[in-house]
């Protein structure tokens, strides 16, 4: 599972999720549970819908710089 949710996207998802849960609680509606979805995708850093469309909001690594934690000698 490759991460595809960036920092700003994560913040927006958390705020949206909390807002939806709060609205569901306020209006006593089960539809507020929809707020769990953005919270879950924010916590995991992975959104299945982004994968379907080939979209990502993660910062990209420069092509000449290897990802952190990888040895170049191997």
C-alpha cells in the first residue's frame, strides 16, 4: 500500500471528518458516521479513490535522490 495522501490533504480530511461526525451528533443522524471515512484515510495516509484515478497529494522525491532509508550499495 503506497501512501498517496499528503500533509495538507491529511489536515483537510481530519477537519472534514470531525465536522461530519459533529454534525451527525448534533442532528442525531447516522449519516454523521460518514465522517469516519476521511478520518480513516487520513490516519492511513492512503485513499483507494486516489489509486483508481492515479492521483497523489504526497510530496515527490527528486529523481536523482534515492528515498530515505535505502542503501545505494545494495
